[in-house]
């Protein structure tokens, strides 16, 4: 005797009940997915970038988006070529970039020194951990860009307000990296050093600092990119000179192709600074190479 389930199942084609149609549908999808997953990373990134740029160019060429609002990739590339020629031939934009780089490096240096000292205070003392750390967490929770007008009002429209804003933006990651790194030492390691009659300085320098250095460099890599944001934001709001001011002037003229070109140059500047800190990390903390660099070495071999 047939049940209700059997009658319902019998009303469907045999191919549906056997799952052949599902296999026919999922087979090509799996092959396409397997193909894209097997692509090398440079090829995959290139495909995505070319696809986005092609769609962008078609949207502006066909008139779906006005070039005044969104310039085409060819317009941006032409303006980028002009900016690069200015930078490498000593034009006006090279002077503006030099000012921005000075602000970034000064702010990053100040943040590195102050952040390391405060991180030591927080990581090595109970008072620092209980009283100072909550204040910096509260400060980090605030939108730091909103402090740019305050720094400009305090220190004027010159270079000082710009690099202090860069230092302010990049301070917290270094504090957190230093404090977290000093706290990463285990109790067993401390007991081992104390059983060997190690002096407090030897415990700090040979054990805690070696543990903390990878964490400190992780904070430095975040901080150097934040310094770029802080310096450019202060230039954008406070005027004067620098790439942030050039972006503001270009945006006021609706020259968005120039805006995109300047943003791309700043992105490459941030990437270069990040790569420099990563290179220093590989040279100094050679015993603790991050996994991403180990995987790159395996691929290159």
C-alpha cells in the first residue's frame, strides 16, 4: 500500500528523485569554484582589479555616471601620471609631499617614544594597569579626527599641529602593543629565570622584551598607517601646505581625478612605510618570523 510520501515522490520525474539534475547544476559551479580557488594570489587580485576597472570605465563611457561625479579610470590614470612626474622631477607637488612625510615621521617618532614609555608603565606596574590604561581606552573610544580643530587652535596652522595630530592618532596601538607584549611572558618562564638567579634587568631585557618585541612591532605597523591619516586629516582641516591641503583644493574645484590621484599616492606612501616597519621587524625579531612571511618563503622556494 502506497503512503502519501510515496505518492508525492512518484509525482516528480525520476531524474529529480535520483538527484541527477542537482548534479548537473552543481557540477559546473564546483568546477568554476575550484578553478578560481586554485588561482595564484597575484592572478586572482589582477582579475578582480581588471574587472572593477572595466566596469567602472564602461559606466562612465556609456554615460551611466557623470565624469564630474566619478571620473573614469583613464582620467585618473592621466592625472596620476601628471602627479608622478611632478614628484620625480621636483615640481610643486614634491614639496607638498615632503612636508607631509616630515609630519608623518615626526608624529610617528614622538608616538613611538611616548607610547613605549607609557606601555612600559602600564605593563610593569599595577598602578599603570589600573589607573592609566582605562583613561587611554576611553580616549581611544572617542573619534580622534574630531580633535584636529583643537590641535590647530592650540598649536596654530603650522607644522606643529600637523605632526602632533599624527602622533595623537598613532599613539594607542603602540601603547597596547607594548603593554600586551610585556604581559605575554608566562609564569613558568619567570620561575625559570628566577631559579637561575637572574637579575631583574636580565629578566626584563632577555625575557620580557624578547617576548614583547613582536607585539610592539604589530602596534608600530598599525601606528605608522594611522600617522598618515592623522597628518593628512590635520592638513585637510587646518590648511597650509601638504598633500591634505592639495586634496582639499582639488575637491573644492571638483577636480576629482586629481583627488583620486593624490589619494593613490598617499596609499602607496602608507604601504611603503608599513613595508619598512615590516622589514625592520624581520631583521630585529628574526626568531619570531610571522606566518605570512614563512608562507611566502615556502612559495618562493
